């Protein structure tokens, strides 16, 4: 693979989020959680009152999300036609999707439908200033991020591959700080020996985060010496992750690629883009983690990802989901 410095990344970084300007004809989709960084939309709305802002309230347990857009108050996550009508009601301007406060079950199908419907999509993400440390470290867990997981289930509109055999697939876990989640996925997926390719965010949001990730996942990385296949991609860059997945896939052209979403949300976005472009050989593995209240504090960089520019229609053939 070409050196990452020679590949386009389609990312605009703002050290100060107040420097970001939203076009007046844009629509901005967001959610607010207990994390202060998710409140960015309120400040943006005060600066750009002519843009359309749509707030989402999510409840993954019942398979729907709610919006404050008239006529589209309740949307089933797994019904594509309903999501298409919702997005169509936002007009012809670009859609800015702020994934900071949204769960994977909501933003992933929105990304998929936008791209396959040829809607111009820009994704927004606000980095946290710090993560909450845990007072009771177990299995190398340093940060207190999730209350629990609800088990591995397919994300809405992302089908599970059938007749999957471990010996004909690669498992690529995108690692964060939660080693227990990595171990649980390893037990569920049961990958073949030598077929685990973990990816850690390097550089991290902070200089010490890659080492924290290695410590937190040490037990899982030692299983079948998966650490020998360790890969790296910028923690805040979905495109860096995408290129790394391309390289792994090219080295195992006959294998299915199973992507475990554990780490950063930008990495999860990169995995979702790769799955959309390679849906015939890719499966998303997600354990439906429930985020803890107050898991982060503060806001660092504001990242703007030109997703539609990165995913030109000529580069992939969308297959419409049922």
C-alpha cells in the first residue's frame, strides 16, 4: 500500500470548534447526551439560524429513533424506505451528520442511505478532552466508558454474512481501551489461528492513549499471538482506517473481512464506509455497548469528514438493502 502521507484524507481539523462555519442551505443532524461535547450543535445553531437543525433522540432497545422534524417523529432503524423519506424531507442541500452524540445503530444506517441515495454527506465529530478513569481496573481497563453490552447483533441495514467459516475469514478488531469487550468478541467470533488483525489508533487523541490501549487489551492481544498482526491507523481519521482495511483485504483476497467496532467513533466510521463499498465480503461485528453517563469531559478538536467526496459512486456499486 502507498505510504499514508501520499493518500488523500478528506478531513478538515479545527483546533477551536467555534471556527467551523455551517453553510446556510445545509441540514445538521445531531443528538445531545450527558457529554458536553455533544452540545456543539446548539452553539452552531445560534451562528447559522438559517440552516435546518434536526435533533435525534435514540432508543436502540425498541429499534426506533425519534426526531423533531414534523411528519418524521418516529423512524424505525431497520426500514430503509422510512429513512429515505426522512432524508428527502431535508431538501437538496448537503447533510451534516454529527455522530458525536449518536449511537452506531443510528448514524451507521443514515450514512449508508445517504451514500446510496447520492445525498451529499459530511460527517462531524468532536473529540473529547479527556476520558473518565475507572477506580477499579480489571483486565487492564483504565477508562470507565461503558455500563454494559447488549450482545452482538447486526447494525440496522448491515446484513450478516451467511455460512461464515473462521478459516476463510479475517477478524479485524478496532481497539479502544476496553479489553473486556475485545475478549468477549474473541470468544463470540472464534477466529482462526493467525487470522486476527487488531488495529490501534496511532497517533491517539492524546500521546499516551496508544500505550493505554495496548495495556488495556494486553490479554486479548496475547491470545494466539494476535499482537504479531497489530496494525495502526490515526485514531481520529476514518480514511486512514479505511486504507489500512484495504491493505489487509488485499493480502487475503479470498477471505471475508469481519470488523469489530470497539474503539474510536472515527474508526467505526471508516469501517462502515469500507463495509458499504465491500458489502459482498464484509461483516460488521458490534456488541451494542451502552455508554456511561459522564464518560468524557471537555471538547478538543472538531473534525469535518468529507465522506461523499471520499466515496465517489464510480468507486463502488451500491446494493440496495431491503
